[in-house]
């Protein structure tokens, strides 16, 4: 078995993170597609399909059925949207946890297993939800005051889930540990996520034209596919960034990171 080596002490390199991220996905394309399909693609598809059907029914129906004229319909639609948002939020956190496990296994020269990755995501589910809520609230509230503090807080906590999965430090311990790892590399990590964000916008813009032309089922499928692809890339990149930060700051090998699961 060959243990992958990413970083050198003191260096966090965006290019290497990109190469490693797409290398992990390419080597485990079946696993990544399966996880993305379950935790991102299916819920996104169902919501988009419901939304398309709902809009079409409203357009073809009696004006009295419009949400503005029907409080019950407005409340129902709002509740369904909130429920979907919560479910999607939960599943996205599970996807990230599962891909953290898969990424560490891959970089350690092993073949990631679908069942094992899902099991780890389930084991870490409750604290992962806690981290997700605290990060969303903390960074969101800070952004309402000033955008930059919100971005800084989010960056500081951005590898909290990988820390939780690998080091089992609990909610607050993982968030604190994430800030320690990010220190000194915050803007490099910011650059990484900006590039990924631009990539996502380009893909969405290109496929958005196709969705507009076809609409219906084809549009829903394409929209769900884009969502699943970007969720996979972002989650894997976050996991690789965690490994890179550990190696760059502490010289920790991937094999040492994987020992917790042995």
C-alpha cells in the first residue's frame, strides 16, 4: 500500500488540492456518483419536479388558487419549502461526512467502501447537524452585520466536519480545532472556494440554457445533476483541504489520519 503525500510543512497549495480532489473523484467515480445520487441528486430532483408541477398547475388553474389569494395554499407551500430545505441541509452534511471517510481511505491507498462511508456519516450525524447549525447561524448573523466577518467566521469553521469525522472532538472541539488549522491559510482556502464557486456558476449558466429550452423532466434531471456534481466536488475538496492543512501545519501523514478507523 502506498500512502499519499500531499503537503509540506507550512505550505497549503490550491493547485495540489484541486489535483487531489479530482483525482479522488476520478478513482472512485462509482462511489461518488452513488453517494451524490442518494444524498443530493434525488432530493434536488424531487423538489424541482414538485416545483415545476406546482407552477404549471397554478398557471393552468383558477386565479383563486394562487397563493396570494389562498392563505392555506401559501402556508402549505411555505412548509413544504422549509421541510425540503431542512432535509437537503441534513443530507448535504451526511454527504460531506461520507466523502471525508472515502477521501481519507483513497489517499491512504485503500479502496473506499460505500457501506462504510455511509456508516461513518450515520455515526457522526447528530454532531454534524450541530456543527452545520452553528456554522450557518454564526456566519449568517455575522454576514448580516458585515460581509467580511461572516466570511472569516465561515472560513475558520470550514473544515469542522472533517475534523469531527477524523478526530472525534465533538461539536465545539471540532469547530475550535478547525480555526487552529485554518490559521495562516485562511485566504488560500478562500481562493480555493472562490474558484469552486466560479466553476459552479459557469456550469449552472451553461446548463441553465439547456434547462430553459427543455424544461420539465429534462430540466429537473439536469438541475439535480448539477447540484449533485457540485456537492461532490465541494465536499471532496473540503476533505482534501483538511488533509492538506494537517500535513502542511503538522506533517501528519494520511496513514496516521486513517488510524482512528483501524
